[in-house]
């Protein structure tokens, strides 16, 4: 009888997107009888513990990225690169210590560059083969590509969560592959495999995510504008456990801190318009919902701005700046788009190959 494998899954704490898109990976491996260990930090670790209470967890070093309220996030992150590099090194040392204690057969990493072992098959899931620097930092584009390539090389294989070719969802973020790495495209990954047509109970569903202070700034803008139009039936999924009770008593506004995938799926299905950031994990969750979506990229995050540009071409309504957001205009101009991607099929094939 073939022995069931022990798998370590490392998940980056950068918003909740990496945690939520790991759900189908964890579910598949669990259903195959694997012993699954999960490593993460911060809000992602808390969310994963609540979602998978029967699994074994390990706390990884947190990157503690500090974001700027006004300047480019690329500048902010680049200025912290020394600390990020040290965190990756600490991450790697902690993983080696865990490997001495636990007999891991396979390591899967979602954007945790230090979570690999030279003697254990290690795979990394990432679409970020190229960074999109802002105009002021375009001269760093080649350098950042070299840095990324060097961090990807220790892994046995890079799994790119996208479709290959001109129909890709992430565009030039994952195309072409210039690095000297072993890679495969694993297709679109989403915790939502299908959507069900339901009666519309909510005019607006706002799904908040991403780093502070921008998550809170978006929350404040949306709640203020929704309060000014009390006839609009709205739900705000805050994407954080930090308490904010200011707007909870508004009669037509429902506030949810964190939503599980079944609850969020039902909210999406029963809402007319979705408002969200244009983060890649969120995009993968929404791209096949056939809903009207308004995307608001996080200020200074050039990747989200680039994805918003792609989405605009595909028929979505995108707001370049939060200061320009107008709820009435957004609801009028939101367009419907369905990319027609299937989800998780290629991912499950790759997971089957490693078992």
C-alpha cells in the first residue's frame, strides 16, 4: 500500500488573497489522505486556523511590510528590501528546523521565497515573474527580474496560476518566462469553482482587502457614500478582524469582518454589483462570476494598476483613484465581463503528479 505523504504548505501573509486561494490546494491534499501542515503569519494564519481547525499549523516570520499613504508602494517596498531579504533568510532557517522535526515529503510555497529545502521536492506558486515598477522606477525593472529569478531557482518547479498564452489573466506579469527556471502553468486558482444564479438581495457588495492604511481609506469612502444613499442595499466584507463599529447600525448596510468561502460565494451570487481591489487573487475569484464589477486598485501598487488597465480593455469598469470614486457613477458604468476560464483543473493535475 502506498504511503500517504506529509505536505508542508507555506502561505504568504499579504492581505488574505494568498490564504484564500490556498483553500483548493489544502482541500485536495486533505481529500487525498495527506497529512497537511500549514505555515503562515498574521491575519492569514488566523483565517487559515479558523478555516482548517483540524490541521497542524506553524507560525512563519512575518514580513511586516510598511506601506505609504501617499507615495508609490514600489518605493516603500524597495526601501525595505534589506529587511525583506532578512525575513526570507529567517523563513528558510525556520523551515529547515521544521524539516528536522517533521518528515515532510513535499513543500508547497505560495510566494514564500525562503520555504524550500534542497533535499525535499519544493514547489512555489506565483504569478509574479515580472514586477511592474512605476514610471519613476522603470530603470529597476531588469534588476527586480534578476532578483526574482534568483529566488525562484532553488525550487524544483514554479507553478504559475494563470492560463498560458494570449488568453492569460495576468498578462505580462507572468509572460514571457525569461528566467532560467523550471515552470508549469497551473491555470486559474479559485476557492469558487462554480457560481449559482440567485435572486438579487443586495445592490452592492464591497469586498475589502489589502494593506493598511489603504484598506481603511477604501472602507471609509464606501461607507460614507453608502450612508448618503440609504435606499441602496449593501454588504461590506471588511477583510480584517480589527473592530470598527461606526457603521454597524445603518439599516440597509450589513457589515461582515471576515467571510468564509461559502458565505462570500452566496453574497457574490446574490449581489448586483461587486466593488473590490484589483488584486490578482480577488480577480481569480471574480473573473468567472459573470457579475458587474468595479475595480479600485490600491494606490501606488503598480501591479494592481496594470491589472486594472487589462480589465478595462476586457469590459470591466475601473476607477484609477479612490478620490475619483463616485458610487452613483460606478453603478451606472459597471459592465459585465466573463472571461470563461475554468478553475483548478490544471492545478489538481499538478498536485496529483507530486503525490
